[in-house]
């Protein structure tokens, strides 16, 4: 299954059906993204891999006198984004079904490109970021987050790996997107790709935050299992998975620490 097929198939449908759950997993990084983006009121902003539109709406609230375009390859997620973006509150927001690698953006039409983890899935990263650079005006800005390398002892990796092993599955190879997610995990690679695409002033900063997987261990296990449609799980396996997450329960839910890179750059 290709990345596009996954995001237009069960994976994208699951994200579209559970936007609050997935946003809760990522919201610990939202402040870092928007601090790096520094959106101004009248700016023209493109949100790449916008998903259900949370970051698009966040950018729109900051660019109240500007224009914000959410771009994604997933029809299910864009349909959900449109449902969640009322036109009377966000008249300056539009959504576009497109692959940002090949999308015919207006040359120099944007002041800022942002992405919360949506830029790792390009078939040709240099070509994609070159296209995005062309969509930015001279001196335009790029700000995105992408996963840090998954350390074997990392809290999120260990916990999710344990759940997958209890299921008798390898969660890291379920989709083509798994490999793509690591495509920009090394800072040297980020500098290489963005430099080749014509960006300058490249900055890469590590940020760690807690990702929330559910209100309690049983809820988190139910959500984890639901990501594989039709998967049959015995009561004993579900109980063992719940026990594995009990140490991560907190008043705020099941929290697993993870790390991302906050990346900034600009066009000459």
C-alpha cells in the first residue's frame, strides 16, 4: 500500500473519525510549532499535510486578516477538516486536495509554510521542498515539526512496541507511512534536503512532550487496537496490554513522552 493509498484508505479514515484523539497525541508540540512560525495577522499561510485542519484553524486565528490554505492528499481528512471549519468563523480558510510535491502553487503566493508532521511523506523530498520554496515570496518562512529518531529506550517507542508484541504484530511496519515518518529524523538529512531545495537559515531544535493516548489504560488499548480494523483481540491479550500501560496513567490520561524536531528556514 502506498502512502497516498494509506491516507485515503483505512489509516486516513481512522484519523478522520478520531480527530480529537490524534490531536491530543500531538498538542504538546503545537505551541512550539506556532512559536517557531510566528504567524502575523495579514500573512498568507499554507499548512502542508493539514489533516483534519486543527493547525490550519490555529494559523487562521493568528492570521485573521490574511489567508490560510490547508493542503492534504487525504480526501477523508479534508472532508473532516471542512466539517470542523465553519465558514462564518473562518471565511479566509480554504482546503485543497493535492500532493504538495507537485501542486501548482501560485509562485511567491505565500509568506509562510507550516506543517505539523506532514512533510515526511514526500516521494522526492528535495523536489517537494523546492516546490514549497517556489510557493514562498522572497524572504518567506518555513516552519514544521517532524519526529526525532525513535530511540529503542524511548518511552513512547517502548510502550507501543510492547503493545504490538502482545498483539503479535510489528506496529512499525503496518503502513508505508511508517518508513516515510523517519525520512527527516536526522538533522543532517534535514539540512541536506532543505539546502538542496534552496532554503537558507536552517534551524533544527529538539522538543520533547507527552503524547496522550487515552483517558486511562483500558481506553488507550481500545484506541490502539481500533487502528487496525477487524483485528480480533482476546480478553487475555487486552488485559495484558492494559497492564502494560498502567504505569503511564496520570490525572491527564495515559502519557508517553516523545520527541520532535522543530525546523525553521527561509527563502533568500
